[in-house]
């Protein structure tokens, strides 16, 4: 396997090492910085695909609502659509 050097700030390296510690604790075995980077990349890729799925579902729902709004309802009289006058309630 070919490798390369990646320069990161000390703050970023510290954050990566914290993730390595969490992964080591979760997995019950020693993890590396590469494992942490792969974990973060996979999490990001999964997150992106979930967002795309959600956007697709929202678009389908939007089309369904618009389709329902365009349907005509027969048997409704114009008087059925007038605002109700609550003043005529006897007391």
C-alpha cells in the first residue's frame, strides 16, 4: 500500500486522535489515524446519500400535494365556500 503525508494543524491532529480513541473504545481494538479518516469519509458519504434520498422524498411529496390541490370536487355549491357568520348564533 502506498502512503502519503498529510499536514494538519496540531488542533486537527488532536481532534483526529480523540476520534481514534473513541473508535478504539467502540471497536475494542487498536485503531489508527487512517481508520479515523476512513470512518469520517464514510460517515460523510452516507450523510450525503441520506440528504439526496430526503430531497427526493420531499419532491415526490410536493408533487403529490400539488396533484391533490388540482383535483376538482363536484357537488360543492358556491354558498358552501362562504365564511360562516358567527353573529347569527342565538343566545
